[in-house]
C-alpha cells in the first residue's frame, strides 16, 4: 500500500511495505526517490513485532524546510518509538505496529507544518 499526495505543491509518498528487511526498505526508499525526483517519502514495515520507518526528503525540499529526521521522529512517536537523522535521510523505530497506519496518515500534515515554518 503506497499513497501519493500533494502537500503545498510537494509530492508526499507514504506506505506500508510488508515482509521486507530494513535494508530492503531503505533500497525501496532510494528507488522511489529516483523516480519521484522531488518530494518526501516515508515508508514503514513491521519486522519481528516492531515498527521500522525510513524517510527521504529530496534536496530541493530540504531547501524549502523539509527535514527527514524531524519528520520520521514525529511519526515514530505515534508508534510509541523514536529516531531521527539527517535532513535528507532518516530512520526510526516504534514498539506498536497497530499504530503504524494511523501514524503514516499524519505524514502530509507534518510535512505541511515543516514547509509552513520555513516559508
């Protein structure tokens, strides 16, 4: 399940990917970034009963205020977890897989907040 939405003119891709390793989830985010060219990606999976999240923000969106580390940290909090990283790439984890889908639904709102703060 992957969804593409537009938030303030920025493409935002979210999705839950089943049955993939952490490395495969990172590779998928990389591939989506190449195809998207400009935008924000947040993907999640459940591995061994825990949530794993990755986020990528293309450089042009980082320049507009997007920040993968801050974004994925907020999403992870919604799954009873934490994490973070660089403006262009970040990972996080959570302890509550039941909250993953609702957490990903918040991504467009969180992206809008980041872009508004910088604008």
